[in-house]
């Protein structure tokens, strides 16, 4: 068991002036950051909600592949609801102003949804690989997909859970300023030279696991599997482009040579880190655009959903304007001489025939969705 570091005594700074510098961003920079983040958040929320409604509102779209895509949309929606705006608030305000709960919950949510996206893409890659390479073998059913998705979220929550125990909100009272910050305090150990590592060893081990083992290795595997599927390959490619800057900046922070010497990060790091995290969250707004741009079935289902809503609205407006109600239509049909009854029977026969054809061609519909 490694030797533990000695705990530092509490120090009272209430009689000393705050030695740090205050954030002083120009107005145009703050306005630019707010405008871009708000745009990303709106596109992510609206796009992913529409995606979920399209799949859930059409039986034709409820394929195993689209269930995985819905799970990706849920991950992106969670990013839009929590980490995006938290990232902006933390950047433009002085210190951590949103309290202790969000100090723990925000990094937990960030890591969890990142892992959920990767694991979902891996599951989707496996499903598509076997569907293409072994088309006559037994397929993954929707029930099995639901079990896989549950497992994806359980595993993602397990990966993100450690940060709930290491992130902590603290306040330090100076004579002229109340310093509030959210920082991660990892288990510390004494190095071979007798110095305390200040939790660096534990922090490096965790983030290396998250970034390298749970992201880069699966992404290389999926890159090979997705080359035959245009839409899914585009999703993966955009995911790689959006996440790598954040991963590189995090690894630089952990493994830079001056980390042991307790030197501050270079001046370029904070602007680069803000841009990297913003790009990471932008991925949640790009995925719905990719679905709509590269998948004909999603575009058709979206048009059908809009047309149904417009048709229903027009019918309701026409009925109210002409004084027609549903009971009057039903009552009039009761006095028909039988021609409508015959047309209804023919209509039902057509529906039955169409449902049989749809069931026989279900596999072809799902394969065509890609």
C-alpha cells in the first residue's frame, strides 16, 4: 500500500488581499461566445427532439438501427440540457457560481454521455457488421436492442461515477473577495523522491482509461466497420473530429513536463481548452443534421410528419368554418344505401394486404434505412 501524503493545515486568508486576477473579457468576446453556444444548444435540442419524434411516430422507422440512433439522440439531448450551458457559465463568470451539486453533477454528466455515445456507436457497428457480413443469420431483435441500450447506460454511469467522489466545491474568504471554485481532489500518494504527487497518479490513470481505452481504441475499431456505411461513417468521423481536441488538451494538462514543478499552464491553454470543449458539445447539434442530410428515410419521415400535422390542422379549420362535426358525418353514413359499407370493406382488405407485404419486406426496409 503506497504511503499517504500528510494533510495540509487550514489557513485563514480573511485578512489578506486576494492575489489573483479577475476575468476581464471584452464585450464582443462574451457576446460571440454566448451567441455561438446558444445556437448550438437550440439546434441540438430541437434537432434531437425531432429525431426522437420521427422514429417513435412511425412504425416503419422503428428498426433496430434507428433505436441505436435514438439512444445517440438522447445522449446529445442531455449534453444540450446540462454541460453546454454550464461550460459557458463557468467561462464568463468569476469562479464557480452554481454551487456544490452542479460541481459534481456536471463532470459526471459530461463523462457519462461521452461514454454512452461511444458505446452506442460500438453496439451499432457490431449490429451493422453482422447484418452485412452474415445476412442469413439470426438478427438482433428490438427486445435485445433494448437490453443492449440499458447495458450501455449502466456501463457509462459506472465510468462516470468516480468523479462524483473526487470533485468538490470550496470557498476561500479573502479580505476583499470570496473565492469560489470547483476542483477535483484525487487520492494522493508519496512518490519515490518523497514528494506528494497531489493526486496526479490517480488522475492520470482515470483520464487515460477514459480517453484512450474507452474512446480511441473503440473508434479505430468502428472506423474499420463503418467504411461501408456512408451515414454511420459520417457520424463517427464527426464524432472523432469533435472529441479529439478535448482529449489532446486533457492529456497535455496531465502529462506536461512542468506539471511536477507546479508551474501554471501556458497562456494559450485556457482559450484552446474552451474551444475544444465547445467543439466537443457541438457534436450534439451536428448529428441530427447528418441524419437528415444523408438518410432518405429520415427526410421522408420528417416530411410525412409535417404533412400530417398540416393536413390535420386544415381539416379541423375546414370543419369549424363549415359547421361540420364528426357526429354529423357518422349519422349521415348510417343512412347510406350500402355503397360506403362496401368501400370500407375494400379499404380494410387493402390495409390487410399492405400489412402482410410490409411484414414480409421488414428486413429489406431496415437495410434500406442505411
